[in-house]
């Protein structure tokens, strides 16, 4: 049931030590993510180039190189005669020039004339590579590259140093297909035409940093900011939860956005995605069901530009893969812009104007669930264009269960995310704060097979957290973070556990982050959280019985009275 016993609540703030230490960029992880082999096929020859069946949604980018594979001699066991594999021959190299929705253009880098429709291709496989080390300290980095990018044919480290030019430049003749150039400024990767493909910071093995004490970051106070009350207990008066609307099904995930004067909510029960106008009553505006057999776990609003219509990023998960769809809201319809994107999708308001203008995608890793490859997607010519984010992200960041805000008043944006029962706050790649336990918890629990192709494989689970919200809850003109906290109960299956939930608040005060509680405790999970014109909105879901009976959801509002 919904608890509304108390009409007055306190924001109870308990001081914790500020945890801060530098977190170096995982350069090797970024490189591996960008150069991981991806397989596809040649579709046809067109306009002097070749079309391939891969696009940005499959993880490729302009400038990527592909080997066109020709099956060679079979490898057989000398005693049993069993076929162990096939020798692969490369009959051509392709370089991606343009990305479209569902396919891409690639031009031939050599003079091969044998490429035909249906030929298999592999990104960054069976091609030569070398590391040119201009620091004299990159041998460890070379062995890391060679070990993790084993599909490349690496030139020996010493031979590469002997053959490289005195300064990085194109070779007159010959040379490897891929050149990794290591200098004191970082790493550049160039192709045989000496065109840059990717660039990175210095590898960890070359960075020597002295230990830094766990002290607060020195910040500059923003002008015209009123001071909060002295002490560590705040007691503004509120009027309790108000029911805004009810749904007859359990809500797995919900997200809110402003569309002009209208407040819209996207919600999913795990199967269908529905869009509601939230007013004096709920009115259904649009609905759709993503393609495939997956269960829908996340819905996130996206407005690519100030003049563009609203879009909705929807992530689904099956036993063996992640697939996402980007819809465009047109009137009373959700129209697919791009489907079967093999990544998690999350959207963000990074400039604080209330509009989620940034769309990020993140790879799926079966071992740890959240992969290390994160890229930004932009809308261009009716399709999605891929680019590297222009802002730094911590290694443990997830595109779902996260947000951005200036919490410290220094006019710099912090990264906030919930993962593994804790809330983290980073500035760039430096950790500023990690909360205690009991943060997070969600009915969005994905179950997947570790090795779908095996006869017997372990089954793993992962929680997709509710995104925190940054807003000023105590009237001091400084945003705090509100995040879902949960009593997960004794049952191992979160879908069957009617665990309690409440909101935790994290505030930056006197150079430290402090944590407390906000509002009343609900007897059921919270599956959506937002701020709207002086009130906090949340979606509370009652999962019902094991047979799905009595399931329901409510949209609740808590007015903020400063």
C-alpha cells in the first residue's frame, strides 16, 4: 500500500567522509573497444565504392578498416582427419567513408578486383599493425595491445622501432595497415595513408602520479547564492504525496519530459511502450512495441535539437543480446528512426536547461554487463551519426541510472550514477564521492545467458537502475541529488519482492558531500523519478502476485515548499 501517514517530513543529513582519488583513463580499454573485430558482409558495388551491411548502430565509425575475407585451405587433424578450421586469406581492404541507416559506404584501399557481393568482412582483423614508440617507455603498452588485439598481425616491438621514421610521418612505400603512434602527448592510430583513425591520452603504464590525499576539491562559489541554514538538519514543511494518476499494470521503467506546456511520461511494463500526457488525469497519447522477442527495460526521452520533435530511446534485452530502438514522436504515433541497435541507450540534459539533448550508447559485455565502449549518437539526415563524446566519463559510468549536474557551484558539470548499490559522483575521471549502501534498487532486472551457444551455461542477472535527479530541494539555489534507495528484502528474485523504497538526498555542503533521506517510505518499489515545476514526481509500482494479479502503478507528486 502507499504510505501517507506523515504530512511533514525532514531532510535528515548525516555527515560522511568525502572519498576522493584520481582515476586514470583506461586508455587500453578505449583502444580495445574501438578496434574490436566486427563481422559483416559486402552488399554490392555502388558509386565506385562498396556497400557493407553495418552501420553506427552496430558499432562502426567512419575511417574503420575492414578485411575482405576469402576462405582458404581447410585445417585438418593429422590423425583423426577432423576439420579444425579454415585458413583465411585477405583479398582486399575496405575503409568506411559514409554511414547510413542499415548500411555504410566503404572504398577500396588496394587494387583488388575480386571483391563481390556476399563476401565476408571483418573489422581490424588479419591486417598488419605496428607500434611506433617515441617515448622509449612503451614496450609494456605494446604487449597489452598485442595481447588484447590478437586478430591483428603485429610487427615485433624492436623491429618497429628500428623501422619507424625519426618523426611521425607517412612512409614513402609499404608499411603496416595500422600504425599506433605513442608520444608524450598520447596515442594516435593512423592507417596506411597516414590518415588518423582515433586518438587517446597517455596509457596508464606511462603515467606516474603521486598519491593524493582524500581532501575535498577546492571550488569557486557561484555568485548570488544564498546560504543554507546553519546545522545539519533541515525541516521544510511539505504536504505529503499526492496521487497524479494510476496505471493498471506494473511499470518497469518510466521517464518524464516537457513538450511545450505539456508534461509527457513514457512508461513500459516490459513489453509495450506507452506515452501519456500527465495533467489533471492521464491520457494515452501513443504506444508501440519494439521489434524482437526481448523484454523492454528502459525508456529515455531525447530531443536532438531545439527544433526537432521528441524522440524516445528504448532498450530491450533477450537471453543473448541487447537491442535498442529510437522512435520519433509524431502526433499520436511512435515512428521508428533506427532499430536493432546493439547497445544500451541513455539520454541526458548536460546544459541544465531541462531538455535531454545528449544521446549516449554503451556496449554490452556478458562478463560485467556494462561494456567499456561509450559513444554519442547524433541525428543527421534522418539517421544516427556516431561520434566520440566531447566530455570525459569515468570507467564505471553507465548510460542508464545516471545524470549530470553542477552540484558544487563551480560551474563545472559533475557525473552522477548509481551502480552496485552505491551512488558515485565524479568530476571528469576523478571520483569525488561514493555513498554508503542501500542506494539503488529496481524492478528492471535483466537475466541473460553467459554463453548462449553452450549446452549448459550460467545465467546472470543485472539491475538497470533508476536515474537520479538533480534539483534544489531546500531553497538555497544549489541543486541536490535525489536518488532511489531500496530495502531489497530477503527474496533473491527482485521481481517477487515487495521491497520498500524511499528517496535519498546527497548535498554538497562546506566542501563535502553529505547524505540523508527525503520524504516518506513507500511499501513498494519506485520505478521512475523526475522534477517538474516545484514538485518531485515518482512512479511507484506494485508488482502483484507471482501470477501477475493485482499489479498496478501510481504517479505520485511531492510539492516543494521553500
